[in-house]
C-alpha cells in the first residue's frame, strides 16, 4: 500500500520550479470536467426555461439546489456579504464532488492531498481578510491588533494565520483517513469479500463523511467571512 | 520541458534511466507550495465557470419568478384595496339610499296621515251637514204633519159638530160620537208619531 501521490509527469519552468502532474491533478481535472459539463448543460438548457412556467425535472432540481443554497446562505451570513454566495456555492459543490469522487475505483480524492486543501483554505483566509478590511476596516484591524489590548496582537495574528492551517488539515486529515482505512481494508480483506465489505465504509467515508467535511469547510469559511465583514 | 512518469508512460533520469516518481504526502517546501498554484487556479476557474454558467442563469430565473410573484402580490393588494374602496363607496351609496328611502317613507306617511286627517275632517263635516239637513227635513216634516193633524182635528171637530147638530143627541149617542172622534184623533196621532220617529 502506497499513500504517496503518484507523479505522472512534470513541467519544468526553472531548475527549482517544476509543476507536477499527479493523482491530485488528474482528479481535479475530472472534478472540473464534471462540474463544467453540468454547468454547460444548465447554461444550454436554461435558455429554454421559462420562469413563468412550473419547473419540472432537471430545471426543478437545479432550482431547488440554488434556492436551497440561497436560503441556507442568507440564514447563516450577514447581508453585506450576499455577493459572495456564488463563490461559496462553487466551493461547496467542488468539495462535495472532490470528497465523494473517491467512491470511483482508482480515483484518488483531490482533497486527500494537502496540496489541494491548503490553497482552498488560503483562498478562504484571503476572503476573510478582504471582507473584514472592505466592510469595516477600522473595527476589523482594531480587533486584530488592539483587542483586548495591543499586547495580544501577536496572539490574534497567530489565531488568524492558524485558520487556513486548521481548515486545510481538518479536511485533508478526514478525507485521507477515510482513504487509508479503505485501502487497508482492501489490502487485508480476502479477494472474494472485496466487493461487499468495503461498501458500507465507502458509503460512510466517501459519501457521508465527504459531504459532512465539505459542509464543515464551507460553513466555517462563510462564518469566518461573515463575522469579519459584520460582527 | 515536459517529462512523463514511466509507471504510466516513461520517465527518464538525467542519465537516461527509467525512474518512478512520487510526491510525499506532506512536504512543506518550495516545490510543494509551487505545486499548489495549479489547484488554486483550477478551483478559481471552476468557481468562475460555475457562477457564470450555472449559478447566475438559475438565479436569474428564480429572481424573475420571484419578481413576477411579488408583482402579482402587489397587483392583488392593489386590486384588493381598490375593491375595498369600491365596496366602501357602494356601502355609502346603500346607506344614502336607505336614508333617502326612510325620508321618502316618512314624508309619505306624513302626507298620508295629513290626507287621512283631512279626509276625516271632510267626512265629519259632510256627516254634520247631512245630519243637520236631516234634522231640518225632520223639522219641516213635523211642521207639515202638525199642520195636517191640525187640519184633521178641525175636520173631525167640524164633522162632530155637524153630526151633533144634525142627529138627536142623547147621552149615549154623544158618548159614541165622542169615542169615534177620539179614535180618529188617536189614529191621526199614531200616524204623526210614526212619521216623527221615522
């Protein structure tokens, strides 16, 4: 069993900078492809969707998803960051597919790679800072550097910097843990039972825990952003 | 320069040997952070396309429907307000009509009452006239009858005197004549009384 990340190829820019084509890269391409395919279908079909006609089938499903998300987002965030709703929707969908794609044999979930989860957490971190500085710059910066007193500023800064680390490791650890457990089970289970035994674990680790972790990551990110923008 | 891994295609070392390459799970060095750039851009690209191609079109439809529903609700509220205003106006009209009707009825009742009183007065006056006329007629009739009776008494007295003179008058005959005269007088009086009563 090998939990390292396979490198399929590389693109060397300089002697020190080399972009690798890994399991994660392929998985990300698959996830991107799926999502772009879905988005294209929606885009093409939506040209014929009439808002005055009762929605059915695929249109109904998409409307339920977007409407449900909007309600969820509005109930959990401040109105001042309503414009970020599509961003967090994309994050949730991307993470859901990424976490669950491990159910497909041979495909490694992109989120089982810290190289994927950390950039996502870093984006959330920058979004938190952006929201805080944009919507209430004085209060936000004062909260970091002067509260409760200025001597706590280093602790506050460390607390802010810890957020992306914490977010990324939580998601990475959970997904990698599930993947490792399943790999171990595949390794030790007799061949004949490999078709049956992992099924409940796949359902739990890939589907349930995957969905849960995607929601946790998104929920924490949007809560931090909302708090930063409007305490 | 692009290189490929021999596990799947081939990957050559600097010396030309076939090598396998793995990336460690958690390496916090420059190559690791450099290799975070493609996933980062991939996600940003995916989010942009999802927003543009999926989220906004569906949101636009939802918004159009919400606007339509809101418009319908506003229209319904306006129609309701208009209907309420119309209802109030008609109710006011009905109240005015009711008041007018009551006034007309009162006036009619008053006029009828006045007319009734007038008719009653007229009837009473007419009845009084009739009564007075009848009384006058009765008095005239009485006078006439009195005259007639007087004449009859005169005639009877004349007859009695004639008979008294012409016949041999004895006490018995005298009594008989007197009785006959009295009977005629009574009969005349009875006629007179009957006429007066009628």
